[in-house]
């Protein structure tokens, strides 16, 4: 009896079809601007998207960390080159670089997604297309979760789910000069929020060349300095996010009030001495 694969379940195939349609339309528009001939599918599963890229005329390499997935993918699609590789330890020097890098439904399954994004940057000659689950937060943040073992999950039984802002920031920090959000996402319920449910998944485009497509919006990197690490410890922390000089003054006041009394006195004393020295200097003119 032939084994039943998770990749063939109706809930999975419906998502695969929605993503395939979306990627096909995007690549058609992209190819009018950037010449793309080679592609690597990182975290390919059994190779459904690798086969799709091959059908679009790409020279394709399919990578997956599970030997079973690689064997099944090679059986299904013998025309595609498959290789076993851990996404957190990609042998970039052996694999080489590609015009297009595809990474769908992978990063949030990983223990070290940022490490993998750096590998993806090294693999990318021109464009990286990333897709996956994202937590609903405007902050660049992540949640560490537990996972069960399955052929479509990670194999360390933990997962780091990022927010979309976190993905954008990691892509910029990895070295991509251009990171784009998309104005519209696949026509599937997992990409469309409603009154009962927030958006579950996203697509992002990271590029080493500037792209000018009406469907793309240049992503803004979330900046949050390490010295603000304790901002969540006070109910007044939202002052940090207020724009303008008053917002900055309010946040500095919060940080001052959080300090021990001895440090507060020392700071006040320093400012008073500085103020007195300035008065004395102006008076001596």
C-alpha cells in the first residue's frame, strides 16, 4: 500500500495551488524586468514548487532536510535535481548561487531562522521570495513554540514564529538592500484577515537589485535600540512610540524615573552644574 503524504492532503494541496497561482503571476511580471534563469527551492518538501519552476523554464535545484522527502520528490519528479541539506547548515560553497531563491513555508519551522536567512542571502544572485506563517505584531518580534514531528515540519521539534516586521528586519540585516511587501496576497483564507481571525501567512520579496513593480511596496525596517530593552517594564512605555520631541522627552523621563534614587540625584546634580557653568561663562563675557 502506497504511503499517504501530508503534502497530498486537501488542506495542503489547496494552499499549494493558491501559492502556485500567485507565484506564477508574480514571476511573469518580474521576468519583464529581471532575467531569471536558475532557481533553488529551499525546504522543497516533495518538490511541488520545484517542478513548477522547472515547468517555467528554470534550471532548478530542490533542497530539503529530510531524506524521505528528497527520495519521494526525486521519484515524483525525476527531471528535477534534488539534494538533502539542512537549511540551518546550508553548504553554500558547494551549491553555488541562483538568480531566484524560493523559500516557502520553512523559516518558522526552524530553530535558527535568522541563520538560515543569512544563508539565503548568500545563495541569492538577484531575488529571494519568502513565504510563511507570521504572528500578528507591528514589532519585530518572535515566539518560540513547540512542534510535533512530521514530514512537513522542522526536525528539532521547536519553531520560531516571526512577525512580518521581524522578517523584514532580518532580511535587511542579512544584507538585502531591498525588501518588499506585496500589495495583494494569494486568494486563500490564510492570507486574508477577517473580524474573527488575523492574517496567518505572508509573502515577502528580498532583492539585490531594485524592483519596480506596482504590486511591490518597499518595506520599512523596524528600528529599536538595545538601550530601550526595559521599555516594557513600565506602563508609560508607549511614550517611546510617540513621534516628535515631546515623545522623546517623555521616554527619557520614564527612563530617568526607573533609575535608583542615587543615580537620579547624580544626574540632576550633573545637569545643575552644567547649567551653572554655562550661566557663569555667559556672565563673564
